[in-house]
C-alpha cells in the first residue's frame, strides 16, 4: 500500500470505527496533516475530555495518551507507538514523590502534565505549559507551600518571573534543556532582524534572551499575530510546520539543529494505520490509579 492509499484507508477506518485522531504539534508533518485535531498538551486534553468518538488514537507520547484515558475512561485510547516515551516524565516516580510527600505533608503537589499516571495519582493538581503560571499563582495567592514537579526549568522561570519561592523537582526535557545560551547569542547576532521566542522548558538564561516565552500554542499564536517576519525558534522543530502553514510568508529558523524529540517523531503513517486497523496498543490504567490521577486533572481543567 502506498502513502495515498494508506491515508484513504485511515480516513475510511476512522469513520467506520467512530475514531478521532489527535496529534501533538511535535509530531511528523504527515501525522499533523491527517489528524482531526492538532494541539498542545492542554488543548488535546480538553478535546480528549469532551470527544464523542468511541476510539481516541493519540499521536504523541505515552503520558499524553494516558492523560486522554484518564479524562475519557470509557473510551478506547490507542497509542500508535507504545515505546514513544518522554524522558522528563520518567525523572520522577511514585517512590521518590511519595518520600517527598511524607517529609512535606502540607505541601501542594503541582505536577506538570509530562508525568506518568502514577505520579499524577499522588498529585493535587496538574498543569501544562499553557496554564502553569496561572495555577501556581492560584496556590501562591492562597499562601500555600508548593512543590512544582518534575520540570526544574519551568519552575525556576515561574519563580523568577513572579518573585515566588517554592520547591522544584530536578527534572528536565532534554531537547529544551540542551539549548545553550551561546547558540542563542550566536543566532541573535546572525539574524539581527529576527525575534527569538522560546518554550518555558528551556533554561532560565536562555528564556531571559527571548522576546516571548510561551507554550507551544502560545508560540504559534504569537508569530501569527506579530508584525515581525522572521523568528528564531527555541522549541521542538515540529511547531514550525503549523507556524509555516499559518504564515507562509514568514521565516522560522530553529535556534539549533538538534531540536527534535525522537520519541515524538517515532510515529509514522504506517504505525497509525496498523494501530487503528487492529486496535492495538490500547492504554490500560489500573482503576485505583486512574481515579486518583483524575482528581488532579479535573482540578487543572477547573482552574484553567
Ligand atoms: P506543550 O504542548 O504544553 O507546549 O508542551 C510541550 C511538550 O514538551 C510536550 O511534550
Ligand atoms: Fe518529553 Fe521533551 Fe519530548 Fe516533550 S519534547 S515529549 S518534554 S522529551
């Protein structure tokens, strides 16, 4: 079967099975093109929570499909490539977080969506890069002690921006964390007429160089609204597909050549086709974990 036939088959199977295809902006272009919805972590969780489809095929990484299952437990949720993981999500687990909670019983656990269901089950509230600042504000204004986990960079960014002090876990996204301040300075010098924009998973020194810091969706919206025509992009390269689609006459230059999340890029058309056809790679979560993890995701949706 060639790609055109495969695309036709995916579309046919989708209707036959009442399935919806969700894709994160970091997915390969061919997947973004065929998806029913392309979005950032927050938008995709909201769609997963409200869809009428019977099957959700989640083109992303494991924690995202798990999140969809937690929010839509009666739906069949499929992940085309089961070993598409997120290195940051695995930098915390229920043992280490459980220990922290025992030692800090009064602390509110604010957990980034890039985490496993087991970590979420021990958390009070979940956040994504779109709503982290708002939700952190909510608890800080109530004078609560918080732990922000597992992304050190986003936590440090929030503390610096708002003048807060709270505990932060020592996790990071290897793609964003690898962006070096020297590369940023070099690119800003090379493209003097371009604006540098970055995702809050980057290190604080890098973020301080940015004209705008935002979640994937916010970065796409920023370049679309901006009067500027050239941007240096400090996030995963997949976003450039949507930026270009919306702004064909603007120029987008990745700040470095290796901004590809290998796990996000594992999914190809064939994986999507096989998964939908055979209904394989179903996400199954232990009922007790699912109901506990649901509490922190519901809290996030309520506060978003
Ligand atoms: P957002 O989609 O929330 O911007 O997160 C980026 C990310 O790293 C997803 O894995
Ligand atoms: Fe995880 Fe980073 Fe890949 Fe996002 S880009 S899935 S945070 S490793």
